[in-house]
């Protein structure tokens, strides 16, 4: 089937903010997959200047959709075999090379998990030296979730697109964060779980708060261990893109 015409954003005044994340759960025909902004199909372009990026021909829209899909599913495409290739781009100094050679398969699997945790929130993993230096400093028995906060601090300026980091942040209310923290067992901070009966009310509160307060900037919260679980929950509740940073990460990025 051939599709002709142009996809035009419904709110051109808000365009230009490519926040770097897809909205692949939205209907492909009514939502721009990269900005999550609503639009419609038109027989002709709406831009007086095509460089403004307010509309795209059908072929470019398909490319944008494919890019959105790749960004979303890249963590799953990154496998244990890719870890070796990624590590090969680390510093070739003798100390780093020796550390890489001594990595066990368990270490390799945790590095894979760490990289996937970064990729799923669209944090670039190109700075192999910076990320691997955190692994080198880790104590025996480390896990990906243990190292994630420190790695994110090292990559603070890349935790979200510049346009997002430059926008006003929205702080998660303490009462919501405290309610979320109830699902983080002190003995096992690697998991998050609430009693089934408590979940609907909490998710309704989160969605209502988000709809009333979310803007173009990131959401900022206090608890470093809770942050990845809240992000995972939020992306299942509201359309993306979603950027959740701790207070320390946000201040370090600005």
C-alpha cells in the first residue's frame, strides 16, 4: 500500500523539541513517534520552510517510526556477544586490558545488565572507559543495580537530551515517593513490589499527578534506589518520553 501526503504536527508552536524517545505504543497514524506530539495527514506540507520540521513526507515519517522502534528495543538487541565488542573499545592500557581479561562470565552478564539498564532509558553507552572504570572500582559481588547510580552520575550530562535538561524540572511529591518506597524491601533493594490491593490507588494518584504537572523537563526525585523502579512503572502508565532523575543527577547535569 502506498501512502502519500505529509504528516503534520497539530501544535507547530511546540515543535522542534525532539526529546529523543519514541511513543511506539501510540497509533502510528496520529502521533509523531519521536516527539509524541499529535498530528494528522495532509495532502501538502504545512511548513513554509521545510527545515522547521513541522511536517514530513510519508517516506520520512516511516523512517522516524523505524528509528523510534529501534530506540525502544535496542536494549533487547544488545546481547552478551556485544559486551565483548563494547569492551574492546575501552582503553588499551595494560591495566584495563588485564582487568578485562580477568572478567568472569558472571561479570560479563552483569555488565550486559548494566548496559541494558542505561539503554532502556536512552542513556548513551559510547563512553566505555567512563562506564568500565566504575566496574573496575566495584567490590566483589557487585550487581548492575548497585553500580547504576554511580555510572549515571559519571554520565550526568547525557542522562537526557539537552532540551529536556534545559527545561524546568518537576519534583515528585514526597508523599508519592514515600508511598512508592513502601514497595522497596530493605533486605532486597533489587526488587520492588506492593500488595496487589494497594497498586490501583497508587497508580491512579501517580497518573493524576503526572497529567496535572508534567512538562518538557525531567521528573526529579530523592531516592536513588527507587528511581529506576519508578521510571519503569511510569512508562507503563503514561505516554512517553519519560525522563526521571535524582536530585543529585539533575543538579550534576546543569
